C-alpha cells in the first residue's frame, strides 16, 4: 500500500532530519537545546558536538520534544504558563 506512494515534494513533511520548518524559530530551538542540556547537567558547547555520546544527545532531543508537545497542548487548550 505505501510502496506506491512517491514523494513529490509538495507536502510539508520531508526526510531532512534536523531541518527547521520555521526558520524564525531556529534561535528559540537552539536556546531551548542549551537550556535543557544545562538542566540535565550535560556539557553542551557551541558548534560541533559530534563527540557527545548518543545517549546524552538523545536525552536532550527527547526532552525538547516533550517540552514542545507540552507547549503545543497548552496553546491548544488556551491555558498559559
């Protein structure tokens, strides 16, 4: 069923992992990444962090997703925090 679908490039989802859909949000996401790394006690430096263990990078990314979902749920419900 899914094998016959082709990516025509006309949809909003892409296979570009790490791409920013809203360029204006890039700095806010970067700030969130450093804030979460600090909360988790992970030393994240500006620039290249390829030497970081994947477990630590996963923790940061996972908490970013969790926080973004919480923010979206609050926005949809109309409540502010």
